[in-house]
C-alpha cells in the first residue's frame, strides 16, 4: 500500500499530533478521577454522609406508576415536636379526604372556627365530642384514637397519626410514608421544653437525654422493610414554609372551601440559655451520636436527609 507523495510527507506530523491529543485527553481523565476520589464526602443537613438510598423497595417502579395514576395512599408519621399539628390542620383545611389525629377534612372548617373562638386553645373545646364524659382532653380538634378506628380509613387519601408504629402495618396497599426530620439537638431541647424538664450538661448525658424523649416508638426501622411501604423524609421546617403542602398539592384534591388555620401552640416559650446550646462541641456530639445510634428515628433521618428519598433533596436548609 502506497500513499500519495503529499501524504507521505505529512505522516510524521499527523503521528505527533495524535500523540499530543492522546496525552491531553489522558491528563484530563486522570485529573477528573483524582479530583473525584480525593474530594471530601458531601454532607447532609445534619453533617452526616449522604446516602444513595435508604429504602431498598422492590415495588419502587410500581409505586411510581400508582402515584401517577392517583392510586397511592399517603401517610404522615407525626413525631412529637416536628410541626405535625400545624401540618395536619393546614392539610385538613386545604385538601379533601385528610384523616388525622389533629383533624379531618369533613369537619375542619367548623372545628377551626371553634378553635379561633377559644383563642387557639384546643383543650377548651365545646363540640359534642369534647362533652363526652370520660373522654378526657379529646375533641374534634384532637380526635381519640378509638374514634379514628371507628370512623375508619377506607376513604382517606392522606393520613396523619401520632401513635406506635404498628398502626401503619394495617394498610396492605402501596403507602408513601412521610417522616419529618429535625436536628437531633434542637429536637431534644424542644421535647425537654414540652415536658418542662431541664437538661443538665454536668449529669449523665444518656440519662438526661432519655428523660426528654417523647414516644420514640412511633418510628421503627421495621417500617423501612415493609414490602408495600415507600419511605420518604423531609426537613420538618418544610411544614412551616408551605413547601410540603405545595409538594402534595398535585397529589390531593383541594377543598371547595379552604381557610387559614389558627395556630395551636403546644410548647412553652424556650429560652436560649439551655446548656446544650453553649456546651462544648464534644458534649453536643456525644448526645447527637447516642441519639443517631440508639434511636431508629434519628438513624433513619441521618441517612435519609439529602438522599433520593428526601422530598426536598435539592432544596436543602443550612445546617
């Protein structure tokens, strides 16, 4: 095989050019690989490593199709002191077929009027449920669990409950369960405030932590293993700024008559002098590490926030 004379003159030049191009491309690939392998791991909002997934659910594709078809049931796992009351009330005043411990859609309008008349005090209600002897501090604004069971959940599209986790296992349909997550230290202090207990930083940190925890049995790692559950998490503040409500706005039917909810305070004013706020980082980290390692709820949130199962993965709050 013989090349024309003009190509034979250019072959050395083309060979050199090929070598230069290959060297530059190889250097760029090497730089990209090294920068990726030595880059510090990305952190989630709590400072923990981001996880690709928390829920290994074989029904994920099927659940997505059911969601698009409007056949998916939604659940809101109300952990204490994560704005669950506000979320439940706002949803009941915005959407149809909301069923919750803190309110239902079908009577939300009148219930909200009575709460407004009582100055936001849900313990001073005058509806017929509140007048039932022996029912305690329950009313249409705080529905007794036995009454919720009696009403049933067959016509619910979104369910909110603050009860032990086995409640959710009764649902044998695909269920997308939303778990609000809050910074462990901030959440712990809010629980201490609700129970009116002081956290002593100079005491036994584990015992001091345990005395403030409120019904941590509402979440259990077994929920992530249930075959028809699709677990999701979100930063609890999304319940305040309206992002969670907007996320559900194209998944739930809106009410014909909507209204603004009356705020129902459940905590006392908290001072900024709590010792954990000014404690040495080692003390705070010890408490936080114990919570994440010993409590399923905090462990789940630590892995989920920032993962693909975070409802607002690309809209993170500052740590």
